[in-house]
C-alpha cells in the first residue's frame, strides 16, 4: 500500500507540474513611451490571448536607443519614432514584419504609410502607431490667448516669461525647432545653421528655460511655468484635464514625427507580438486608443468610422493640410547626427556619455 501511495504521489506531482506548465501564460514585453496605450485595451488583449503584457517606458528616443544597444533585456515590441526606427534596422536589430499575420494592415492610411517610407522605405519593419507635431502649452493665468493673435516659437525668448519656460529634453526636437524658427529645415546640419540654432537655444536658456522629461511635465498645471514646448497629443491630454492649461500650434510650423510598432530580432514571442500589433490595428480598438492618448491615429478606418467628431475637429491634433505643409519630418542624418549631439552637449553643459 505504501508503494502504491508513493506511486500515486509521484504521478500527482508530475501531473501538477505538467498542468502548471500548460497554464503558465506567455509574457509580451513592450518598451514604449510613458502612458502610450489605453490600459483597458491591454486588459482586453491579455484576456483574448491568455497572456500577460509588461510595459517598460522611456522619456526619449535617445534613452530608448541607448538601452536597446547596451541592455541584454529582451523586448517583444518597441515604439520608436521614425528616425530611430531607421537607426534600429540599420543596426540589424529589427525583424521584417510578417504581413500575413497582420490582416488589419489594410486599415492604415495610405498617406501616412507614404510619409513613413522616408524612414522605412518599404514599410516592412514597422507599423505606424501614432503621428504628431509639437507646439506650446501655456498657463492661462500667465497668458490670455485672446491677447495673442498667433503663438510663435520666439515666445520662448520673451523676457516677460523669464524663468517660467521649459523645453523638451529631446535634442533633435529642440534643435530642429530652433532651426525652424529661423525658417531653416530642422534637418539642416550645416555648421553655419547649427551655429544659428545654438544662438537661438542659448537665448531660450538665458531666459531661464529648463529641460524636462515627459514625466516632469505633469507638474506644469501647478502654475510654476508659463510656457512649455510639448508634443500635441500629451498637451491635449493636459488641456482636457486641467482648465488652466491651453495649447497652441506655432505660426512658423513644427517638426513632424511618426511612431511605429516594431519587433526586435531578439523577441521571445514573435507570433504574440504580431497578434498584438494586429489587435491595435483593429479600427475600433485604434479609435479607442486614440481617444485615450489624444494623438492622431494612422488608422483611416478608425478615423472614418469611430473617432469622435470632437477629436477630428481639433486642429491641434489633426492640423489642416496647409499647416502640415509647414511641418518637417525629423530624419535620420547618419554620421551628421553627431554634430547635433555635440551641440546638445554644449547646450546642456554636459559631455555625452
């Protein structure tokens, strides 16, 4: 009898181990911008595909790229902006996507896919996730928008706002907008024009401008700042939640970016990563996600059928075609990027690590 009980115990233990292994949920690891997806959508995906989603976040493309290069962590999905998508696949870090696993690809806007080709020439490495531009958020206690006929990047140097202005902690964005404010292409890396950009940003810094991350900007509604350079979707998130915050595009135009979902070659869950991307591209899911993050969706079916009129009519989220003509995509400049990195290090007073 004792031997029988032992045999039964061993069998029970074996079955328990097998059963536990079968019940263990796969984990999808995503590396993305902070608060860049509706948590309810994550829960739905987890329930639908019987998995666990873990999201790590970053505040800048530069931070993301450095971690991808230097960390041994395996991610299944990353969300780079266009110029950094290009850097990632040029370093051979990315898989080509399997279009057969992405039937919802058909819902993407052809005009956005065409723009994305400046980063991903055949649209094989990434699926456009959101797109946007930058502008100025302002505190209504400092600035009455009825007194400002047109917002301008030059306001960052206005002594009336001294010590109450902040800049994105994003080298290409800040330097690009400095160039744009002078009527120069944000991708111009000539020594002459970078010197001009340095003078502009130095003026902003002398006016008390501080750098901040996307996490820091949550403090903006508290009233210590009057103006801040900010991405339009996150700005609209603040405008929605804080009545003392306003947002405006600037008359000179802006930079333009597209964030994409990509799969690294060291992903441990390639099929599940494709399922997630396809899930996000479902028009109804894409619309709900856009309403949550307040950025423009590249999903045309979502825009046509599900996104609210309130959001579509918001010209700071979906700018007019005329305004978009004044918006320039941030490009990967290859070796020339080092010039902007050096300029940035001078501006922040720190050597590049």
